[in-house]
C-alpha cells in the first residue's frame, strides 16, 4: 500500500454529451464527500478503514435505492484492495452507481478517491462492487427494472457485471477444489521455529446494537457491522506482530442474515496464517437476543501488512495453527492467497507484460474466464476506430493504443444465419473456413461454459513443422434479451497436453446475438511477439 504522498493522479471518465447538448449523468449515480477529521482517524493519523467502509456502504445503498425505488439491504461486498492511505484533513470522494440489475438484486460499483484541498490533486484509493437486494414490499417480491447503459464505460461494466456475478457464485467451489487437492496445490502445514501460537491472536468482543447503529430500515447498518469486524481483525493482527498493522485487502463480505436493534453482536477474529510480509485474519459476526442461539451474520478475511519507516512491508513471525480447525483455516488461507495471486497475475498485468500462455489449473479457471470475457467486452466498447481503407465493400479500421495495434475488418456477406452461427460458435468446425486451423479437438470439458481444446496449425513458413497449442474457450449465454452470446478462447499451457510455444498464432473471439439474424462482431486475432499485438475484427451483417 502506498502512502498518500506517493500517489498518481486519478483518471476520470470522459464526459458524454447527449444530443440535447447536456452532459449525461447516470440516473443512479450518488456522490458523497467527507473531510477526514481527527475523530475519523486511527493512531497514525490516517482514516480508519472501518469509517471508510461505513461511508462506502451508505453511498452504495442510496444508489441501489434510487434505482429500485424501495428499501435495499447489503448482500455482499466484493474483494477490496486499498491502494493508498488517507490522512487527516484530506477529502474523501465516493461515487456509487448501479452497473446492472438482475431479478431482485443489483451490482453497485463504488469508486473511492482522495483529494488534497491545497494542491487540488486527486488519486484513487479503492474500487469495489457491492450487491444489494431489494426488500419485499406489500405488493410482494420486487422485480427490478433493467439498467440501460449509455457510455462506453457503462456498457463495459454492464457486461462484466454478469461475469462477476458468476464468479461470486462459484468462488466457494474453487476453494473446495483447492482444498481437496491440498497437498499438490497448497503444500503441507509447515512447522516454524519460534512460531506464534494462533490462540494468542484470538479476539472476541461484544457490541450492543443501539438505535444510532441502525439504518433507515431499523436494521443494523451493514457499514457499522463491517467497521466492528475491521476493529477486532486489527487487534488480532496486532497481537501477532506486536505493532500497528495496515489493512491491505478484504476478501468478500458476505451477509448471511439481518441484525436488529437490541441484538448482542459477537465479533470473533483470529490470525489464520502468516506469510513473509502479510497475514490473513478471519473474522465473523454472530448475533443473539436473550437465550436464543447465535445467528451467523457476516464473515470476511482481511490481509494485513506491517510497514516500516520507509513504508515497506516488514517480515512477520510465522503462525502455529491450532489442531483440526486451525489447520483447516491455515490451508484455506493459502488457497485464498493463491487465488489472489492468480487474479493479480492474470487480470492486473498490463497487456505488454502478460505472458503468451498462462498455466492452466482449476484454481485460476475463474479468472482466466473473466479475463477472456473482459478483454472482449473492452474491445467491443471501443468507439475510436479509424477507417483506413475501403475496397470491394470491405472496410479496414485501425486502432493504436500504447503498445497494441488493432485491425478491424468489416464486410457484408450473404450466409444463412443458422449456418453462420454453427460455423463460428463451434470451434471444432473452424477448420472448415479458417486455413490456419488443421485440427481442433476437445481435450477437457472444464465445466458447462469453459472447454479446453487442442489446436493444430500449419507452418507459417515453408519447410517448417506445424505447431499445436491449447485454448481455453469461455462461452457465456445471454442474461437477458439485449445481451449477446460470447465465445472467447485464450491460449493456456497444460502439463497434461504437450504444446509448442508459438511466435505467431491465430486466436478467435466471437459475439453472438440472442436472435441469429444480426452479427455485431466476430474477432480473429494474430498475436505477434511483444511489443506488437495485432487484433483483427470481422463484422458480419445479414
């Protein structure tokens, strides 16, 4: 995590001017600005993360209610990575807007920036996605109206919201799969000399839910629960390192039930595992009233670092887990770290440093698939293509961004829609129309929507041998009548199937409309050695 003095300026979305000449503003957008006072700060004079979570939850809830027209409750908040700290006297700006609505739930995007009033500079602090559920009304279950995206960014977030929703639903399965092969994937539980007993870090605290802790629906405010959870997690982390830790990331907050005024909220935290420069703290919240049994309200996993005087992470002592449950939490922490690293490796890298082939295993399938779909959606929303030439009703467009050069070819052809759909959507039939494919066979059906193929290609030069490679093809069905069916392969490496590294190879991407009568875009790409990347798009119209 960087300090507030090491920041870069934030990048703002360009203004979208409507036909009326007015600047477009998303109707669900809600903004909040707060100046950080000493009462909001921790011992270091930095904004408490718990206070920031309260503000984020409030802003996102108001955005969700603006769209739904009724009361909404927080269902979950996706992983949050805090890029910078915020000092006293700075201004926190929070923008929340609904990215997409489903039946009764909706995804709200939250962007937090910090502003220095003396220099007028702004920088990003974190970006999060929260899921809110519309509460039942007297008329029954709420059916949310659909979000209509207008800008390029809104269109991309709208499309990716469905993929993020899919990732949330299968996240637990990924952890289970990793734990089932724990020896191979995660390694054994190791003993370290002078390791700290995990029991020493255990924290348990109780809070009485009073009216000031309730929201406008007379339930315990979700942001308040998250703030209490962050407090006990920080204490647990401090007991391991005997220092003041800095919160770096939060794995998904998942609200499993409501809490109300009068509840006794029991908050428990313990260090699950410690690594060289970071530690994971597991924290949960349970509620009860009177003699009733405890109700599980929320759980999360928080990653802390301890920074030295140069703002660099210090080396941390190792943890000695408790028997049975402690060892299970120890292994789960390793699994979650592996997922975080896979996600950072696959998604966060710049295009120029992403390797040509990403190692395949079930733990990174979710993020490989997400990267497939997000890359396609990003290209689909670009609107700054330049028409370079036109000949025989074929148009050639180019787009140059940083170290990437893209080509888009657009043409009109007369082919039956059904035949076109089958030729483009089935990768095994590509050899019928693409000379770069000699063979294509399924080697593994990862799940209903992701398939591994082995593709054999001819030589790119005379006299040389042909080459083969492995593709992960991610296919997504439309979530509603306005969405597209997506197929997007990406090269991966698999130890079960030998392959040759390619200097140049064809990669195929397609968007299919719900009704097979109009083709928005079909992409065929040739990726050349870095730093040049070429991407060719063919648009088919019937």
